[in-house]
């Protein structure tokens, strides 16, 4: 399905263009006629990583994220994770099932784009 491929190409380009990168792993799998999975890992120069996945469906209205996860960490230390998993701890939040994990706890959050998650990760990279 062309819209899925075009969307995946846009995300792949955004990954390649991120600042402070030591490495990029990116994959796109087409599943069934209108479904796709984008996933990957951006490794930053300070050793932090942004792991991401988006499970996608293509409809007449465009490409939509059914499930997503953007997990940024430096070693064992969580920096942030956005996702829309049905986390019982997030049930009371106004944005449920969308939420953000921070070192201080879970907070309400609207779903960011991968590009927004990359920008947030870049802003946390501590360069020598």
C-alpha cells in the first residue's frame, strides 16, 4: 500500500537526519494489505537510545497509528516513554490510553509524532 510506504520513507529520512547520532536502525514491514509496522533504534553520541515502534493502518483518510511506543533511555535510566498501551496505572489520566512515563512517574500526554520524540531525545543528549 503506497501511503504506508511513503509514510515509512518519511520516518526513515527523519531518523537519518536526527542530530547527535552514533547509529540508526530502521525497519518497515508490510502486514496484510493495509497494515504495517515501523520500528527502530536511534543511538545518540552520549550512548542514550530512542527505541520506537508504530503499528499502522492505511485508510481512505490516510495513515493512522493503532499502537505506538517511543522509549528513550540512557543505560538503565529512563528518560521518557510515550505509549498507548492499556496501562492500569494510567487509567485515571485524561489522555488514557495515551500517556508518558517519566523518571517521576506517569503523566497525561497526547501522542507525539516520531519526529517530536526524536526532538525531545535530542534535547536531552549530553554532549561532552
